[in-house]
């Protein structure tokens, strides 16, 4: 409860109550999705009609960066595929937390690397996940519209099972409906805890590549705007704020969400916040 209270206070501190519409129209429009532990809501949109408190390690860091550049701090949550589509087709868009991959490199301006994770191959008990080649003929869970999905399809995998949120992959692993899961390590750990799963039942295998998680932006973002955000991250890191946020999330207790509380749909819809 104490941790959740701190998260609520942090979220309210950056909530752009009464921010002039004119200021919002000119500033970088920031988009996010349900990507715990990077960006998420408690409770998530899959649980109730009204999403809960916005939070996440990347969310908190970018919120602090926003404060330092004079941004209102508004970060809009929406389905991940829609956030990527908007960022690739509209000007003056920021998107978090986006993994920088060769497949995405030319589609965005990469503003600030917030954290580096491992894109790791995870299997159930008895599954050899020492390399991707070992599991090419097995059903593999990935996050839909992710770098992991693009990588597997590029390598000719035909039994890829994309899901809109990683907790669904965790549940699929528990039910043995997939043999393998390819995702960033921190997302695997969070998702398994979110469904009350046993991490010891998983076999962590090959680190396929580093997963560099960024605040990215529309490709044509002006240099002056990009430089403001780059400098803001450097300042957040230099004065200890970054480490303080990291420490908070390292201590975070993840409360499992029972399946019966989830609303069943493929893409949740968020109201503008």
C-alpha cells in the first residue's frame, strides 16, 4: 500500500490539470501503452472501464524529463500498435517505451535511451532454449507489434503467437499453450508475477540481443526539440533522480490480477487523459 501511495503521489504531481490547450497543442505529444514494468497503469485498462494510476520506470523518468523541458507532463495511454502508427505518420509525436531495433531504425528519431534490458528466450520445463534455432518449429509467444515479433518473422518462424499484452504470454506459458516466449527479461518477470506464476518453472535461455528502451519521436522532429529532451535525460541521471526512480521500481511489489477480473477483448480502449 505504501508503494502504491507513492506512485499515486508521483502521478498526481505531474498531472497536467488545467494546462492550457494552446500549450498542449504546441508541445511534443507523448504516447505510451501497457508495457510493464516500463509503462503501465494500476489497475490496467483490461480490468476496469476507467484505467488507474499511470506509472512505470520509463514513465516516471520521462515524466521527470518533461517537467524539466517545460512540458505539461501529459502522457496518453493507448493500444501499442496505434501508438506506433501515430508516431510513424504524424509530426511532433513522442513514444515510450520503444525498443530500438534494426527493423525500426529508420522510422523514428531516437531521443533518449532510458534503460537497457535483455531480449531473452524463455522456455517451459524441458525445452531447450539455448538458441533460436532450437525452437524454430515450436509455438513462440511474443508481444504484438514488437521488435521480438519482427525478428522472428524475419528469421522465418511460422508458429509465432503474438498477444496484445505480455501477461497473456505468461498465462499461455502456464497453460502450456506455447513452448517458448521471446521478450525483454524485465517484462517476462513482471508478467509472470502479474498472473501469479512461478518464475522457477521457466527456463531462461539465449539472450538474443540487448533490448535498448527509448523515448523516440517522429522522424522529422526538429533538432532543437530533440536536444531539449536529450539534455533533460542527462540532467535526470546526473542529479540522482534516475537512480532514485530505479530503486523504487526495484522494490516494487507486484500484486497478481485474477483472470476473472480481466475484461476479454483484443485491444483495450483508453479515454483521452
